[in-house]
C-alpha cells in the first residue's frame, strides 16, 4: 500500500471511529474494516449502502421485497461522516508535522499479533522502534509489590532478554517499572503500553523511564495524543498488552489488583498466563484461574522458563500451521 492510499485509509478509519454510535464500538468498526480489507470501503458503504454495497450484499433492484431506505443513513449521519473525514485528513497532517507517529491497523508496521485480536484498536501512536512481528511477553503485577515479587519480576525480565524476547509492561510503578528497567539494564528490548496519550506521562515520576524506553525500545498508546489518564484507560491498555505478546507473566498481585484484568484478557485472547505461585495465596481470582487450560503456576524464573519452552513450542507450531494454510490458499487461488 503506497503512502497516499494509506492516508486515505487512515482518514476513513478515523472518520468512522469518531462518528461511532451504538451498537457499534471502535473495536467492532475496526474489525469490520479489517474483514472488508479497507476502511474506505466501509466508509463509502456507511455513506450510501445502495450505491456502495458490499460484494456479498444482495439488493432487490425493483425495491419490491425490502425497504432499502430503512438501512440508509440520515443526512445528519452522512454529513457527520464527511466532516470527520475532512477533520481526519487535517489531523493526520498536523500529527505528522508535530513528529507524532500515527500507526493504523492498515499500516504494515502495525503489530501483527495485536491485529489478530478481537479487540484490535483502530490505531496506535508510537514513540520508538516498531517491530511488526515482535515476540514479547508481558511482565505485570502490583504497583505496591513485595520484595519477593520485585525479585521474581526482575529475574523473569532478565530471563526473557536472555532468550531474545521483548519485555512488555505498562510503565506503572512497582512490577512494571522493575521489568522495564531490568530489560534496559541488560541491553534488551522493552515495550511500554501507556494509559494516557503519547504526549503525556503517568505516573510523572516515570517520565525519564518513558523517555529511555522510547530511545531504546517502544512506547505505544491507543489514545488521542493529549488524553489524560482515566479509570478505564488502564484496563484498556492491559488488554492490548495481552494481545501484543505470546504470554503474560504475573509476578505479584493481590485480590483487587488491575493485573487480574490482563490475566482474564489473556484467557480471552487464547494467550497463556504464567503466575507466580505466591499470588495464589493472596488472590482468589488467581486460584480460580489455576486449573484452566493455558495457565502455568511457577515458583521461580527457572520454572517460568520451562513454561515458556512449552508455550513457544506450541506458538511456533501454530505459526507454521497458519503459514501452511496461507500458502495453500495462495496456490489454490
């Protein structure tokens, strides 16, 4: 896709999400665009489904069986779509002039694993180096972690770097910060998903850490550039962390820790979860997950490494199966 085509796709995608109304959601619109292979196609269909039907739609040319007018957008909806597209084109130019890296789901640089999740975001803002096929593992846990949890997180982050894997975390205090710093200290790659806009830093004391991650790894945000932190933004970023990587390691967490959200999201995404055994003593949600498929309970980083061996064998097999299917479909076509 050339740059002008990508710009049109990005503008159409932004227009769709900004004019989103129930029952649609950003995720449902994005999935529709991905399935159709084009945001422009969806945008034009939303403007006028009669003139721009989907290829698999059927319309009665005489209008005798179905009332097509019922599916037609109102003038107000069409006007809003057109206005949002004009606004989107202007915003894309402004963001580019400001040095912001806007990466839509149609951009070949968009993280491939994240694109395949059910709650794929329409876009990300990136600060750092994007690796579309990045193989990362989240290391997450409580902001107010125990010394044992901190040691476990650092040991696991070091183990991931030794294996050439990316350490993924959420730039929060506690476990997240320890995981990021360990990766940086050992010269490895780390990716931070933040719960604010890309031009903000939360918590403020991690400003220098965020800058260092951007210089040596990658910072990603799914929010508008100046978006402030909210009670909903952090669970949303946890969902993306789960979808980005091949697994999640829970280093330390209590009953009400936000970490439980990522563990549950990982199950929803079909991603394995490695849980530090001591978390079972503190959190019922961890005990409830313990016997489910794809859950590994470990006592130290060495056991976490053995769990990753199993996970990577399965992951490699799935990747090869997908490649074989795609090759077969290409040969058949």
